[in-house]
C-alpha cells in the first residue's frame, strides 16, 4: 500500500526533525535542554513501531502505536527528560501523523469489496 509507505516516511521525518534523534547529551546540560538521550531512545523505539505498522499497511495498528508514543512522550515530560518546547514540537508532528492515519483508516473503511486500488486491475469492458 503506497499510502502506508508515505505515512511511514512522514512519521520518520517528522519525529527526526522534531528531535527524537538523541545526541547522547543529557537534558541537564545547558547547551542541550530539550530531551535526554534515554528519552530520545525510548521515543525513537516507539516512533519506529508506528512507522513499521504504517509501512505494513495497518493504519489502525499504527494509530494504536501512536497512542503508546503519546504516553511515552508524556511520561518523559513528567520525568523532566523532555522540555516543554520539545514536547510541543513533537506533539504537533504527531498530530499531523494522527490525522494522516485516521484518513487512511477512513479510506480503508470506504473501499468496497471487489474494488481495487490499482486502476490497471479489474474487469474493464472497453466495448471491443
């Protein structure tokens, strides 16, 4: 499913750009006060599970993994491992991914049995 591949790419890019990639520098260091390396590792792992589910064509599972990522992020914030600014930026990226996943679920639910996604497949009567 091409849409799932796009979703996986969106998730990976969004989370990498918002800082789920660790630097190995603890959040207590004055020069990097956005997240700890431990939190980054947990967030990366959770983001990978979202991407894997989306890539396998299962947006419902990806949405469930995104819910788990939301809990992981909130937990990291509660422990002081993620700054408020980083939380906000990751949450904004996750909201975009959530909207895409919900759209993919809606699209899957609207596909009628026997209808193919590939316009080149199926029974085409060209009147010959």
